[in-house]
C-alpha cells in the first residue's frame, strides 16, 4: 500500500513508486534513528544507577534533544513528502511515542540526581536493565518496518516486550514490599516509589511503540 496525498493507490508496487518519487527509505531511517536515541537514553539510565556511576544530566539532555530534533525532522518530512511508505497517521503516532521514551528517562535522571543520597541503598539497576532491554526490542521492531511488515517476527518481538513488562511489574511489587516492610524512613520510600514509577512509565512508553508497530503490521498484512 502507498499513500499519496491522503489517498491510496493499489495495484502498483511500493518499490516502483518509491523509486519514481525517491522517498523509499526516508521515514524508515528517521524512525530507526529515533528508536536508537531512545535506546541510548535507556542505556544511560542504567549506567546512572549502577554502583559507583558518576554521571550528570548531559547524556540525558543530549538524547532528548537528539530525539526532539528527529521528531521535528519527521514532522517536516511528512509535510513536504508526497509519497510515504506507511500511513501518515502511523508515522505520526510512532514519532510521538518514540519521543516520550527519552523525555521520561530525562525526568527520572533529573529527580534521581536531586535525591540520590536520600535513596542510597535502593537498587534501581534491575528495573533499569528491563527498560534498556525493552528499548532494544523497540529498536528491533522499528527495524522490521522496512523488512516487509512480516507478522511473525513482529509478533515474537511484541511477546518479548510484553514479557519484559510483566517481569518489570513483578520486580516492582517485590521492591515495594521491601520498602514498606522496612518502614524506618517513609520519605525515602516515597521518593523511591516516585523514581520506580518513572522507570515503569518509560517501559510503558516502549510498550506503546510496540503496540503501534504491531497494529501497523496487522493492518497491512
């Protein structure tokens, strides 16, 4: 399926139209760059919460700015491009969902650096690892878009993303039980809960991207 000026043309191969108009890989490439920026922000978060890590906001701000610039390029390209390989609304949805991952990660980093000493001893690393793994799956799912919208590979990646989300939920409940059982410092528990919920929100944003990719594949299968 090719989208031209809001309408659809059938019976003509995607390859031939993209060759004629020279727009074949533009959006695939931009979305892949955006997914990579989201993954990099998740990797930076994992390093931030690792024992002995000494990092500031620079890497997080850079990732979000990179993502913001890519989002603007995608929006501009949608305005200026006659032919799109995917429905415009699908590209817009992916663009918005991808941007929210590093934006949420940056919020975590800002708050964590403020209260780091107060939450010393709280282990954020396992959850951060789940986020990084989820972001890596997002990169793979976005990469599948240019490979012919194959259902089975995308379905397996979607299952992996959902399994990671479930694992993260299980970890979160166990952590909450420990924090509340200690009970010696209620403020520490509240601060830790806020930070854990931001990581959870970032994982949810990865899931949102996966859901959009899966719906695109189903719609075009």
